[in-house]
């Protein structure tokens, strides 16, 4: 799907992080033979960087085969891929006798589904051509053995480089959506590269779609999550990429550097904050460890000030998903998956000149999945 050094996620491969000694081999991460030692206890060793990933997969499998969907750009692809590879590592470690857990992984399998880009409605071809076109969906199934029964968790990646209302219909089979919009929008103007909409407007449109997703009367107990934008560590005033012609240094000398500002003050997270503070609120009556990350957002699903799914379909004379009878004002819960602080290390990027994508570091991504598992918590039991 994507190619290049930054996307290489072989088991144990660190793809050239800034720390020269931090390149353990597959043999070091996942030995090929069982070590001559006592069998591990019925728990997960944190040293392997898979325990939270395995627990999250187990909790998804226990909740009626929940389907977790990552929707976004290449960062979301790397998060999806890290989840898959961490589970592959867990399976390999279990096979080698180095990892014991009460719900063993039987197998992890990835499939690719082609998307019909010639979809029509009312005789109209409504999927735009071009670089944002979603042509395939990646989907991974992990089967866990539990009390003489096998249970399956499923998670997918949907490429979504900018707000694409024509692809929202493809998310209908998801139980949980994790979404982010950011890096393909200009960090100074806030407008999307090659499609022009302000990030704040597209964020509003995306949240509107997520609220509609969670409040659909025909689908119960859906969950919508907004992921924080991970830090970029380019040698610029705010750490964002500024196109090559803006750099004063020779590009051969460029490297990733610590941020000069807080990652929370980077443009994309500020844009998201503005929108959430405008249309969302927290419930002061709910007190839990994750209540600060629970937002109740009120939207008009037939809003026309920005490119909502409704506006897109109405403007193109599409007939489906345009229901004028229901109350357009809805309030739904959006969870915030805040993991930017975990990734605020300029040495963890995949190579010099790429200060956006991160190396596959099992423990790093596992820490992010631990927060996702905690965020979902008991909500999974209701799905």
C-alpha cells in the first residue's frame, strides 16, 4: 500500500532510529528457539512491549467481535500496522514459550479489500478521482483461544488524507472509529493541501459525521474516538514541515530536533482544540479516570456552513443518507485518545529528513494501545 523505509515494520525492526545502538535484531526481540528456562507465569512480560496490545485485542474479541477502524493518514496506517505487528510478535513469543497469557493468540491474518471507486447513486458517480481516492481497505483479524472457544477481534485501516464525506458510508460496519485529520493541511493557513477547506471546518464536519455515527438509531452502542496529532520535529519554529524551499540549511544537513514549543501548541492540535471547545462539553456529573477525555458534542447533521456529509450528498443530488424527517440536532459522545506526549522524542523518527513518521518501537506503540484500552474501558462490554 505505502512503501519506503518509514513504513517497514518487520518484527523487531527499528528502521534506523536516531540512536545508533537502538537497532535490535529479530533474534534479539523474538528468539527463534525456546529459551532453556522455567515456563513464564500466567502473565505478560512488559519487556516485550505487547501486553497492552494483547489485552486490547482480547477485550475487543470479548465484546461481541467488535470492529475497530482507524481512519486517517499515514500516521494512522502506522498505528494500525503497529497493532498488527505487536500481535504477531505476541503470537511468535507464545509459540517460542517465552510469553504466557490466559488467552493465547491462535493466528493473526491481514486481508485487503478493494473499494469500488465507481459507486453511483441516483445515476451519479460521486467519488472524486485523485490522490485522496480510497481504493482498498486493510483488515486484520486476530483469533484468541478462550475457555475452549476461539474469539475474534477485527481492526481495519481506511486511508483518509483529508475530509472525504463520500467515504463515510464505508464505515457503517465499524463498531469503533478512531479518526484524525491534520498533516495534509497546511500548518500555517490551516487549509488542506490540494483541497482547500480549512482544518477547523473539516474537523467540524468530521465530528458531525462521528456524532451521527454514534447516535444512529439502527446501530446501538457505537464508539467514536478522536486521536491527538502526533508531534512533528522538523527544525522549524513550530516543528511542522514547511516545504523544502523554506529551509535555509542544506537539506543534507537537516535532522529532527526537539520542539521549540509544546506539542500541544502545534497548529493541528490547536485547531482541534478550538473546534472541541466550540461544539463540545464535558459532563461535570461524570467523575471517572477518563472523564476528562469524554466530550459530548452537539451538531446539526444538516449543517451547510461546512462540508458535512449531508451537504455533499445534497449538492450532488444523491438520494441515500438524506433524510429530511429526523431532528437534525444531535448530541453524541466523542472520546479523545491523547497520545501526543508519548511520541514527543525527536530521536524516534524513522530517519533523517522524515520528522513526521515514527520508528516501529513495540513498547512505544504498546503504551499508546494501553491508553486506548483504558479509554474504552467498560464501554466495550456494552457493544
